[in-house]
C-alpha cells in the first residue's frame, strides 16, 4: 500500500495524488465518474477534490453536479469513512462570494449534495478581498465548531491576504488554514513559487496544486503537428509555442525513458517532490487515464533528474 501523506499540520492523511472532480458531470457522465472513482479508490486513493461550482459552465448545468455524483457514489459504495472529501465555496451561481452568510449556506448545500454530515477540507475557492478576513475566518470557524467542516484551506489567494488570515486565526484562537490549492506545474512556476510558497513553508501549510498537468500539456500528448480531441486542447496546446514548453517536454521525455514510465507520471513526480507539496491534483474522465496518474506514488526521481527538470522549466 502506498504511504499516505500528512496534510500540513492537520489530522488528515491523504494519498499522494488528489483526484479532481471537475470532470464529473462535464466530460465524464455519472457512469464514467463512478468507474473512475472505483478505480482510484481500488488503487489506494482516498483524496477527492471538488467544488460547489463544478460544473456550472456546462449548458444545462446549474452547479453542484460534481458534488452530486460524488454523493451518489459514496451512498452506493458505502465508502464515506474511507475518503477525504475536499470541496470549495465562493463560485456557485447561487452562492457567490465569501460573506459569512454565504459561506454557511453554501456549506449546507454542499453537504446535502454530497450526502454527508461533514466536509473534510473546505476551501475558499477564490478570495474576495472586499470581505474582511475576520468575517471569512469567523464563518469557517463556526462551521468547524458545528462539526460540519474538519479542516479549512484556501485557493487563489494572495500572500498578503493569506498572512492576514493566519495571523487573525492565531490571535483569536480560531480555525486556521492548513492547506493551499495554488496553480502550479512545470510550465507555471511563478504562480506559486516566491512569496506565497515561502509563506506556506514558514507557516506549515500543505500545497495541493491544481493544473498539475497544465491542462494536459504535461502528459506529452501535445506535439508539433498533432491534433488532440480535448475540451482543454486550446489552453494546453499554447505551451508548444514557447521555448520553455519545448524544453520541458524534452527533459520529461528523457526522464520518462530512463524510468520506462509515461511523461505525465514524471511531471507529477517532479511536482510531488517540491517543497510544501502534499499531493498534486489531477483529473481523469476515463479509467484509461488513471494508471499514468496513479504511478506517481511509486516513482522516485533522482536529485539529478529533479534538477534537470527544474532547470528546463526555468
């Protein structure tokens, strides 16, 4: 069995790959989502990531579809105590923002869709600077005290707001962020490295990076002259036009060949080895896409390989 990793200073222990639920109810229907969830947990995975807004951007959807699918899966499989469920607040069409009232109402709605009495890790999805950190932390602390949330976390937040939030929690003895979900990967390093990562490291926060595979670019399937059938092809393909993107692919190819593993596995292993990172976040719309992701748990890169990838991505 793959060893679980402690999530920052919390009591949560998670598999080294978080499974993204953004595709559930979007590019993966209920049956496909159930199959992916079954395969991920059968391999030892226990860290499910979703948000109340997934997937409101799809025609005919209203938000919460991913949570609903996960809730149905939990009920049909009886696996609630086997998994760590992370979801997020601020972006659902009916629950916009981070006022105290909205945070509490959105949490109740998420709990209903998930069919559970508790959210293990509750993120502020996008910070709202117009709302005082005191109001946000106070509302999250109320949810923790009520037993509806076990641990709190933040995504898409500035170092300044994160620092102010942590200071307020410490000063008032309230619930404290234990994790961050930053945009971070081999072709997007400045979105986390620097002041934000330094603060996370200093304060003992774990990182669960999203876009870990750069919308699919770091799977290696995007090459000059190829066409990829994907909802994210336009975003991922743009990295081919950059010198750094091409350098990173070359370095990934070399390391992948040395270990006889897929390129995606190497990209995730580099991320998992970075300071503060507890578990990269990646999604799969079919079970065929899972093995390359899950293989991260068994791949240890050498210092030289990590250095080569870091240099290529500079």
